[in-house]
C-alpha cells in the first residue's frame, strides 16, 4: 500500500502516544468505509501473515462487528472482561444508527476503559501496533480502539554496571513508562516535562526527552530537539544507536554523552539543568551535555559524608592516571631512563628480566592483550563460569608466563595494578577510552621514552580542550576555568555550601535554593506535564 509506505518513510515526525491523541501525520489517509466487508479485507491484507494477529466476529445490537488485536501486545483477560463481556450484553438491543450514536454506545458499554476513535486505516493500523483492540461495526465510519496493552517486561532491579553501597538500589528497565515513572517519583514538580518523538524508519521507537522547564536553558532544549528530529536510522533498539547522532561530529575515543541506568542519577542531572534522553527498550538513559569531570562523579558521593566523598573522588582521578600512564612509564623508564630508578630497585628489576627474551614493550603489549582477551571472555561467557574463567585465567597465565621466562614478575604487578585502576571509573564507556589510549602511550613511549609520554599527554589535553558537547567545552569548568563551579569537581564541598548549578549550562536559575522554582510547595494532583 503506497500511502502506508509513505507513512513509514517519514523519519523526522514528532509523535505523541497518549490515550487521547492519535498519530495524524504522514501519508494519504484513506477514511474507513462503512462496509465491514471492505474494512475486514484491508486489515486482513495488511496483517494476516502474522501469527499473532487475531480477529473475531461479534454482534453489536443488530449489527455485525469484528474485533482485531495482536495477542502478543494485549492482556487476553482484559480482552474478555472489557470487550467481549460488554458486547454480549448488547444482543437484542437497538442497533447503532450512525457515528453520532457511537459515543453514546461507548459511554454505555466501555465507559471505564482508555479509548480513542479511529477514522482512517492509518490510525487503525497504528493503534493495533500499540496494544489496542479495534472494534469495527458494520455501517459505521469510525472504529473504537480500546487500550489493552500489557507487554511482558523486566521488573525493577539493582543496577548491574553502576553499583553503589549506600543509596537507592533501583535501576531503569526496558519499559519507557516504568523509566518515566521512576523519574517522576523523584521529581514531583509540574515543571518536569516529557516530550516524545518516534525514531526509526521501520521500528518507530519512542524517544523521550526530559527536562526541567523552569531550569534548563531553552537554547539547549531546542538544540536537542533539532538533533533528534534529524536522526535517520532504519531501526532503533537502544540508546547507543543514536548516541553518535546526538554528539558533535568529532572523532574521539572519549564519550560525549553520559549514560546511566540509575534513576537517581538522571533526576540529579535534571535538577542541575541537563536533559535526559530515554529510549524505549533501553535500560540506559543519556544525559547531555556532558563534561569530562562527569565521569569521575558517582551518585554515592552525595550519600556519603563530604570528607569521604572527596577522598574517593581523588582516588578516581589518581586511578585514571595510573591506568592510562603506568604501563607507558614502565616501558619508557626501563628502556631509556634507567637513572630515574633507585640503584637497588634497578638491580632487582634487571635481575628479573635477565632471562626474558623480549624487550619491555613486547612484554607489556603481550600481557595487556592477554588481559584484554580474558576480560572480554569473562564478559561474554555465561555468568556461572565467566568470572571464574577470567580470574583463574589471569592467575594461571600470569604465573606460567613468569615461570616460563616470557615476562618478568614486576611486569605482572604493573599490568595487574593497571587493570584494577581501570575498574575504578564509575562509568564503563569512559574506561574503554582509557584502554584504547593506553596502547598508544605504550607504543610512543617505546619509540622516544618519557618525551613521547609527555608529548602524548599534551596532545590529549589539546584534543580534550577542542571537544564540545552541545556547545559546552568538554573540560569545563577546568578549561575555561570557572571558579564558581569548583566546589564539585576534584572535591565535594558540603551540600549547604554547594548551592549553585553549573554555570556552563547557563540555567535559568543559577541557585539550587532561594529561588521560587526550587522552594518546597504543596503537592498538586494535577501536575502531569507531557
């Protein structure tokens, strides 16, 4: 059907999917024909090839009717209770004369269920694909669409990649409604806005942007909306599919969006003035704009005393430098700069390397690659054996390599310490950038020693200063230096002292307290904004 193909080729359409709104944009919309026979043939032509598509004949008063639905998208018990049982009681009643009587009929028999009316095939097909049962009555040019959606979904559980000791233990799921609920329960504020788009030529996946209307910069909101509307993909199954479309077009190993599976983290970013992007079917939400220091901050920092939180945050920065530079420093010093090592330690190191047939760079590349293979194997293997294989494999291979004389004992310590330091980062995809750059630093260090390491650090810093995330400098608030934002970068100041939002976000209200938008107020039951 040409008009349907045209509908699904429209990739930049903004859509809402509330119970009272229908998707009315797209191609030519052929109105429903009063003849049930013709409507039946067109619907069957479109969906009869799917085994989960079902229909059944019913009597509506003295008129024939049919109910269409996908049994994989609805609750069958509700189908019986809310459609078939009420329709059974219509037998022998007066027939519906026209569309004017349809609303009265709906009020009498379907008054307590969410519904919409469909006036064309476009709307009928869309509602069927979104978990509605569609009732078509012979001689009536409208169809009643009853919302019976009930898709099996994973329950809310603990985060799997961003675990903490103290704090909320819930995480996002693959259900977008559940994810929005988890955020709404934390921010009971009418200024919290959710706006929905449909992305994906074939999948038509729901993408929701969340922001605080009273806080978030309007220009930032417009920019995020513009980039989402320009996304051109065939299918969208996870937030990672659109991550590269949202970021500035820059080749970099560093992530320019912040992904989180923690609702409390997403809520905190919203309060700061950032925008959260949630994709239906993905348990990871994206937060934009993102800066370099975001990847060293954990939500647990704000649930612990500020002394402990500051200490742990410093450890994260030190661990980042260790995981990035420690192997390259070992190669550079052991190859070119022996004078930097104390004499007794130098004698011990050289004695261990006496029987090793490879230079230091080959040694460390061999062990780093081996560890990367073991780490990837541990992730991909079944959970019951994955952790055992990775730990036992590392111990056995490391010990065997030392006993065989392929590597030195001190190298095993260097690789192990580097690996442990790389796990300190709260965000996994940031540690991936460190793993990639580590090999570059090792190779340059083997070529020109510490000068190469220093040169690569300078190049990396220059590269970081050139990056932008939705117009925000990636190294903000360090470069450019923003003194008012330094209370939550390397150290976490007490909550009562850290009362300003990041100035680089240019929020409408710079203070977290003292303005009307953030003061406590009485709760209102009519606070939903969609």
